[in-house]
C-alpha cells in the first residue's frame, strides 16, 4: 500500500515556510511545493535530509495506511506484556511483520522484530542481514518493505513460494531505515498448556537481555 507524504504537515508544525524548508535541505521552494502537493516524489537523499531536519524516522514522513497490510508496521506492545518490559534504547523500535517474503529464513507473518534505526547500524550491514526499508514511488508515496541484504547493494526476498523482484539500492528508489536485531516468533496454536514465545537472536544490542 502506497502512502502520501506528510511533509506539509510536519513543516507547518514547525511554522516554517516552504522557502525555509527548501533552504534547509538544499532544494528550491518549487520542489517543496510539488512534494507537498504529491506532484513529485521524495528522493532517497531528500528523505534522509527531511528526516534529519524534522528529527523523525523516514517512515514518519508518510501517512499511516489503516486497513491495509504493509509488509511491516510499527508495533506497540500491550502494557504489562513481556515485550513491554524489554528495555530499548532510543534507536531501537518494535515492528510487526504483516506480509513476509522471508519465510525460508524463519520470518513469518505476525512475527515481531526489534529493529535498530541508528545510522551506525545501517552503515555496517553484514551479508544476509534482514532490513526494513522504504520503497518510494513516483507520486511521492512509499511502502514499508522487509528484505534480506546482499552486498554491495541488493535487497532480496527469500521465500519458498513467492519471491519478488530484487531491488538495488543504487538503482531503485529504496532506502533502508532499520536493521533487525531480534526476531520474536509466535508458535502455532497447539493443544495443551500455553508455550512461551520463541526468540531468535540476530545480533546483540547493548540493552537486550
């Protein structure tokens, strides 16, 4: 599901004019106007700059899409749940997988993940690392995708039944905004006493148990 950008709303919250915002990210007022009117897409470098200027995640540059299942979406643990008691630092976020194309490596629909959105983590990607990214379209909207990173610049699916086109960070309009550091998989419902959820560690974070 593609989503419209929130650049105009974010700008107005800060009482900035279009020329002021354009100057901050190095583009003309006309470019800001076209982006806000959804007449022009946001390039990956512009998305990075806007997220830094607005002090938000790149995902926050876009409207939510209620009623539609993205590949992944922000997840808020229920108060008092085991997940809610896990200490996260400022760069760590919960996401839930809505539609997985990585079932061959254990990522299934409904699983929860903790991602690291720090620039240091994104700059130091290992082969096979699972990442969360924004895939941009020409009409200034984006969708959240979850992929496996293959150096130097490929994002692939890894599914037994349904693989999608490989994306290239250098050629396609796609930007990584987080890497998975913990995968939490909910087991299938079975008869008998409830079982604990299963953890799979993908990397060690400083505040993770």
